[in-house]
């Protein structure tokens, strides 16, 4: 049998998926992210800021100058 891996975008989607699997009597496992949610939020915000032109990019070779 094949294994399916779902990536819900929010808690509502995760809850709905779990409910459907329970009704269909499909066994499933949950796994928490090993990352601190605040850290993930900060990283995603930083990426968004860079997309919007906020921030400064530094070339790795220039770090030691």
C-alpha cells in the first residue's frame, strides 16, 4: 500500500483531514515540527520583507571585508 503525506496550511485543514481519516478508519500519525513556531514565523516574515524590498542582501564574500 502507498503512503500519503499531506501538508495542511493551517489548523482548520489539519483538523478536517484528521476527521475524514477517522471516519474512514484510516490509521494516521501526527508529527510536530521540530522548529519553534516563533522562529518559523520570524523567518517567513523576513523572507516576505526581502520580497517587498525591505532589508539588505550581503554577498558572502563581502562578509569578511
